[in-house]
């Protein structure tokens, strides 16, 4: 019987493990692919405090090594079944069923992809799914933001002080987001020589370039005209999704599927906690995922100390 | 006119600066002593993800260098006066008055000291103010926890799986804390050969040792008897206090003086944000302070983007 099963080995899970192992708890981590989560697949990280510039793979590996040296037990498997409503939590994997007093869900969230040819090829080479993470690499460059929600508007405003020129490409004829930032965008795009150009009713039909993204083709859905835009960077903001399908009948989730927790990372079920990108929250960054993991671990310690 | 004045250069302030500078905001940091805050004075840090073991000074310095290279402007001064209720925020220092659209308060919090001779000498050499930070250095050792509140009880439970023996020294005849963890402590301390020994109505009168803390003298306040305890570590948990005296008539604070914010780090005053240990929150760690700073910076960006 473990104190905690940590599901997912990204920054949230690894930090929770760090805190749990230092507190001498008996834990096991179940990871589907490789430790580090999305970070491990990130080309360069420059916004994690303490590292001026580091590859995501190296940062993930440092975090992983740190907990490995404390004796982390890790199982590589998908989760086949969650049975977590009772006082003993059970998780079924390809390597058997694990039992614990508590569960910490660090399942992450994945950016929805455009599903246009060459997209994978240009990730980290012009295509990004996070302006806050990668915007700084496009100082005085021309970029496009694709999407029609509040992330697209926020990312455009974020990029406004950085980039030379920003196209916003929206497949609809309007944006679905709060009024105030949208008004700001409209005012900015209506000024002379505006940095911002809004392209409505349009979709990206091709991504072109040799080693890196150089231009995109945009199709107007009303008249089917094609336009080519020369850009250095494309920020894809058409949504993110957590992988919480197996939990939807058990846990309180928001409309998108993110797990609802309180500020101590507790879900609606006793002994079940969630941390990192999978959680309903405002900002999804490496350092905020780590903080979630630390807080979750302390909450779990406190929870366990009250068990009979 | 700055976009933001960041008051305090600990992990929260430095991370906020990192995010603000990457977003090309115009910021200035005002720091009283040296960047890094309490971290810079911490001997060894082993619970910040990405660094297996690093001196607090080095970690603080890495975070500071990272923002220096992005062009951080830093002013060394105490704050003489806050004028932050209007739309233009003004902060008076020894180096003049600074004006900005927003203020981020990263003032930290300081552990209340015992005020017993030799206390400063043994900090990091047996005396600690944070079990979560330093508990792991006392595996299978004898430690004492001094204090009568919930931190003392939580720290004792935290140390229970780590240390060989734990004395809890409380100047009162009872603990002021939640019932459940306290019951757990009572049950544990009543068992045979218990690791935990509760010493009530007692204060520490001397801290003894050569290079490091070796034993303490404890006086019973009822009968004035003295007892000597041989210990390897002493965890002082008699309270923490933020330095928010100048803000008490302006901001909503909790009973101790911590600043109340929402989860996006907003205070009760428009354009005034708080992050890190100064904030009313559950867990005060380096990584949670950093996360606060990142979130505050994003909230500030969003706030500025809605200004006329």
C-alpha cells in the first residue's frame, strides 16, 4: 500500500515526488511516455527561474534525476482504470493494479493541433503553442496568431510589445472573448500603420518552408481566395485539452475537462488531488506546475496525517 | 512612468521581473538588501526542482543574473512611503519617488526568532525555521520543535517519518491548532517508546555547542527546573511575520499581516498585486514564490492591456 500514486511525470508530478520523497512517504509514479511531460519536448526554456537558457529535455532530466536519487519508483504504463472513490485508491495499469491512500493526478494538457501538413515538422522551428513561453524568440519579427478565443487575443496583446507585425487569423467572423482586451486589439488594429492585422473567416491551408516555417497560405472561407503570408512564427491558439476522459464521471471537471480543485489542490473526492496543467487555472507554465506539485504534496501529507 | 514597480527582489520578485522583461514591459525593482531575499541567506537548497543541491546564495544569484541579462533596473532602498490607491502608483525611496501603472509587492515574510543567545550563530548549523526545507538533513537524528501552534504540530508530523526522536517544546500548557493533527500527535506520543515527547509550560533558555548546535537548556515555567536535551536540530516555529506595517491602512491583510489576494495575485486595490511569502497562502517555498511571481506578472500584463 502506497501513501500516494502520482499519475504523470511532468514538472507537477516530479515536484510532488520530490516533496513526498523528502518527507519519506512511500510513493509510486505512473508515467505513460517519458518523465518531463511536455517540457521534455520543448526546444528551449528561458522562463524557468534559475536557468538562463536550457533545453526542455535537459531541464526535465535534471528534475527527473533529482527524484531518482531520492529513490523514486516509476512504472511506465497507460492507466487502464481508475477506482478512486473509496478510502483505498486503486489504479489499474499494464503492469498490474496499484493501491494507495491518496492519488495525485498530474495528467497535463495538450495543445489542440491545426492538423495541417508539416505542422509537426515546424514545431520549435516557427510553430509554437505558447506565446508566453516562446514569444521572446520573435523580437521584431513577423508572426501570426491563429484562433478565435481569449487565448488568441491575450497572446496577440502579449506579442504586441515584442513582434514587428502580427496577423490574427480567425476562422469565424468574430472573436469569442472578453470585451476589454478585444476592444484594445480593435483600437490597435485600426490605427495607421498598425502592427496588428485581423484576418477573419479564414483558415490556414498550408505551412511552407525548408528547415523552418517561412510562409503560410490562408484561405478566405467566404470567397475561397488564397493569400500567402511571409511569417517567422505561428502561434497556434485553438485550444488545449486535458486527458481526463476516464475521470469525467468521477471528478468535478470544467467545460473543457480540466479538473476543479481548491487552492490546496484537493478535488471533490477525499484523498484525490490534482496538480499542474490538468487543473482548472489561469496560467500554465513549468514553474506554476512545479508549485502545484509542491502544494499538492503538502496537502497530501496533511491528509494522510489525519487518517486513522 | 513604469509599467510596474516590483518591491522586493526575492524569488517572487525576480520571477515576476523575468516574465515582465520577456514581455518587454518597463519595470523597476526596489530591493532593501540583496536580491534573492531569504533564499540568499539559506545554506543549502535541495527542494527547488532542477537543482539537486545548491547553496541558497548561488540559486538566488542565478535567478538574479537571469533577469540582469534581460536588462533589469534595480534600486537599493527602503520604501519610505506608498501612495498606491490612485491610478498612478507612487513609491518614495531614498533614491527619489518612482511612478508606475501597477505595483507588485513581494515583501517576503520573516520567521520570528527565539531571541536566545547564540541563535544567529547556529542558523543553518542546527537551527532551522522551516521543516519542509531542512527536515531532510536530519534523517535518523534527534530534533526539537519549539512552538505551540499549528506549524509546530505540522512540522512534527512532517519530521515524524524522518527523525529518530522529536521533542516538542511549548511555552503554554496546550497547543492552539486544529484537532485532527493534534490528536495524531497525542496518540503517537502516548505509544510505547514513542519518537515524540511533548514538553509543556517550558521555554528554551540556552543554545549550546561549538561549531554547531549540540544541546539546549529547557526551563519549566511552573517549577523553574532546568533540563538539558542533546539534539542535532532545532526547528523554531513560533510564527512568521510579513513587513506590511506601512500598508495596513491601505490593503486588506489577514490577522498576522499577510496580504489577501485572489488566485491571480490581485489585492483589493486596482493595479496593486502581491506575490510570494507576503501573501496569505498555505505553503511558503521558493518554487511557490516563483509561481506567484509568474502569475502576478501575467495578471499585470492583462490589467495594463485593459487600461485606456
